């Protein structure tokens, strides 16, 4: 988590350390990085509350759209949380001393692109 905090500071991102990990904003989106101290080689960046389903009849279409997005974008997972909210995450394994400049902006871009596609299709 220290490497993540250092990268965020170096790149001008304000962040808050929470009980679950780190919360920050990027280009108007909210992001969470879960504290995975039990697996230091695992990185998960979450974009919560991408879309809220207005009625239960939207669930099937939402799952179809999530499947499409999952197939299209590398590292991206789109899923329903509590049956009515779509969340996105990117997940990958990293080495012990990663150079976050090599991939963090790309991961954040993938999350934004997935969000835009979901919103366009729902």
C-alpha cells in the first residue's frame, strides 16, 4: 500500500486511507484500492457504483452488458453488487517492486472506458 500511496502523491492525487484501503478520485470517477496486505502481489482497483439499476427488470440486460464488457476489456471485471448496482474492477498480479508508472494510468483508463460503455448500453 505504501507504493500506491507514493504513486498517488507523486502524480498529484488526493487520497484517503480508509479501513478497507485507499479511496481517491481520477477524472471525476471514484476509485478504491483494497488493502490486500495478505497478498502483496495482488492489485485490485475498484470503481464502485458505476450504474444503479432502477428496477429489477433491468437485471438481465445489465448482466448481458457486464458480460460484453468483461469479454472486451483486458483485466476488467464488471459485476452486480447487492443485485442492483454495477461495479467495475481491474485486477492483476504485480511483482514486489512494481513501477506503477508502467500501468496505473492504463488501468484507470480501462475502468473509465468500461464505465462509459456500460452507461451507453443501459
